[in-house]
């Protein structure tokens, strides 16, 4: 299927099997993400956002519809997909540096140890962790572990980075600091990203587009194109333009939750 998009999700339907019968979670989902763009996905709790990430990664197949990545239909797990989660699971018996290079040991076994270290150290420096590479995960704060987790997720230069609520467990100051880290990473290490979040401000700050999913079973309810500069700052969120986008997204979430008659 020729496409200019790196990710194409076409008419995807999926239901989980339960003792009480099928539980539909996705119903005719359509999402397209051009190469190099950042797609933020928001929606009510339990609407199938995490299911979407597993479909893109090839960890599960849809009941109906298709998922395409780089013009190829996804039919199995892809090692060209990086993933970062809310809980940055790090191996305590490995240093931060050794945790970051782990994906390279798996997907690039022919790369020399020196090359792996150089690649990992460059990323650690980008996110402000230079000097902490020999520490163990338990010696770092939650925000620092999440920075290391981001490095690990993109160290092998994946086609797509999937982030599932990566900053949800952090305090507001740390979260906003990591938004700026993500902005800087994208400028120096371009990648295509799908971000699952409940934070509308996060979606507008990081996203090129924000996809609003309906309540379960989820469909594509609304797509917002974020018309803010790539080098946006936290102050950008206080402009009238950003406030209008946030107001629209809040209305869309209310509709998705069934708390609005759809008058907007």
C-alpha cells in the first residue's frame, strides 16, 4: 500500500475475549502519522489507547482492519519500534549505561562495544545524564530514570517511538522538564512518535497532531493539528492559540465520556 505516512491504521477493530463474551475496545479506528511527526493520543480511561500501541508494535493483531508501518503491513513484532512506559523498568544489576545499550545488544549484535558505548553516551549527554552512566537505577530519581528510559528506547534509532503515559507518575515540575527534554531530543534525534497521554497540556506541547478517541469501543472522534512552532516553550501553552486548542480538546473529552450532548 503506497503511502507518504510512516504509520497508517486503517479501519481497525478489536475485541478482547472474556468469559462473558467479546469485549470490543476499538471500532473502525483510523490514524495516519507522517514520518518525523509526533502524534499524541488522548481519550477516556479504558478506551483502548494501550491496545493501539500494541497493535503498532506488532505485539497483537487486529480482528479487522490493517496496521501499516513504512508501507509494510504489520504482521509480527517489530524490532524497529522503541517503547517507553510510565514505569521505567531498569535492570538493577546493570549500570545506567549498560541499561541504555541493552537494545543494541539485541538488534545490533555486530556493533562493537565501543560503538554502543559512544552511541549511548551521546544520548545520555543530550538528556543531562552525563556523569551518571556508572550509577545503578536505584541511585537515580524517578525523573532521571525516565530520562535514561527514553535514551534506551531510541538508542537503536527505531522507526517509531511509542510512549505509553511515560510521565504520568512524575510531579508537575519534573514532567514539564521532561517535555522540554523530549522537544530537544526531537530536534537532534528526529523520530516518529505515538504518545498515549491523559494530560491535554502535554499533548499540545509535544504533539504535531492530537487524536481524540471516543469512549469504548474507540473510534477516531477528532483530530487536532497543533499549529505551534517546533521550538515551542512552556510559555507557548499560555498563549490564546494554545488555550483555544486546550478548550476544544476538553470539550472533545467530555463528549467522549458521554458528559456532553455533542453540542460543540
